[in-house]
C-alpha cells in the first residue's frame, strides 16, 4: 500500500462497523456452539426411573434450555448470513482485500470467488476477514 494510513479513510467507517458486527455474531455463534455441545453431553443416558422427581425436573429444564439455545443458534445463523451479504454488498471490489481499521491497526476484508494464491475459481465464494 502506497499510503500507510489509507485504512483510516472515513468513507470506510460503514464497512468497518458492519464487519465488527459480523465478527461479534461469529464469536457469539462459536460460544453458543460450545454451550450446545456441553448441554447435549450432560448425562445423555439419564434414566428418570433410577432417580427421584427432583432429577427429572432438572432434565426437563436442561431440555428446555437446550431447545432455547438451539432456537437462538438458528437466529444467530440467520443474522450471520444477513450480515455476510451486507458486508459483501458494501465491499468496493471482489477478489481483492480492503484494509480497514477494526480498532487495533489495519485489518483485511475481502470477498473471493477465486483463490488468491492459485487463481482457481472457488466452489463456493468466501468472505475473509484477517484481523
């Protein structure tokens, strides 16, 4: 890059904000995945006949929590896809990185339909964020 502070351009602020929101949702999805896996692994072989009523109530609450978290995951994934499309729409070019300021120096964001190293078309286009 010829101008080392080009990534501080104020016209990139809407893109920066969208990418930050995208990364935040991505982090939330990863955390929720861990929670879901943890809830699914809690005594999957639980037999209510071997335990008191108190334990079966706990299991019902765990099942309810699991369903709530699964619903939250669906919502997060929908939001994630929506933000991905919004970021792609704001990017000035395909198959090229744009430098942004995500709060800790220059970061790169790009939407690629061709692999930048091999120059072969990708089966599925990819949004890449390097920060």
